[in-house]
């Protein structure tokens, strides 16, 4: 198993629509303004966060239960940025839509710019033949409000090539998050 380089990422994205929309280089400025970088890097792809967020709130004082998640635990926020309350979290999604090849597993790591501010990005692996917008979780580990910027880089996807194709892919087993669009809450 090896990490896939920029040339492989570009080829798969352009010839097989693995990532849409796709940025073939690493973007550091937009309209002359500095941004948290996004696009293709040496051994990964830096994804952007879309401008739709679900910010966790305890207004309803419900129990957080992954089997019976109460959607009222979130407040919807749209715009160019999101303020996450202290010691709380928000859900968002990538701008990019992914189609993962059968012989690849993708892992996600948060960008150091956010990590150095106490904002942790969590994403579970993207399994072989999974497709959709990636739901992102931002944890604000600080005692202060934290800002996340939409349409800028937030995390890096690393593509790991398997020694061979899997016997049963995510699509074939009917994974519950297959084809997700938008910010997707927990499903049972």
C-alpha cells in the first residue's frame, strides 16, 4: 500500500471525475487575498469547507445519542464563516464531491493552520467506492469562540493505494452515507 502522488490525483480527478470541482494546483490567494490553501499538494488534496454549517447547541438539553440523534441539537448557519462556541463543535461539508476508486482508501487530516488555533477537524475514512460530499466536524477545544472560513482549505485528503481491490466495496454493501449531499447528520 502506498500514498498516491499529485500526478495520480490529477489524473484520477480529471479523467475519472474523482473530485468535483477540482483544483489541479495549490491555491494560496484568491482575488489577491491570502486564504488557507486548498487544492492538489504533493501527496494529497486540501479540501474546502462549504458555507453551510450546523453548530451544536445545548438549548434543548437533550442527550447526545448516536442511535437517536436529535436534529434540534444544531442551529443552521450559512455564510462565508462560522463562529463555533467555546468547547463546542460544528458540522459542515466539503465543497468537493468525491468518487473513491475501488482500490483506494482515503484518510483525512486537519490542516495545521486550524490545529494551531485549537480547532480540530475530524473525518472518518472514505472507503472504496464511496461517493458524496464529505461531512466535516470542527471541534473548538478552546475556551474562546473560534472562526472557520468557508471556501478555504480546512483538511487534507491522503489517498492510500491498496495492494489489490477489496472483495466488497462501500457501494456494494449499501453503506448508509453513500451519495450524501450537504451536511449529513448521524444515521442508524
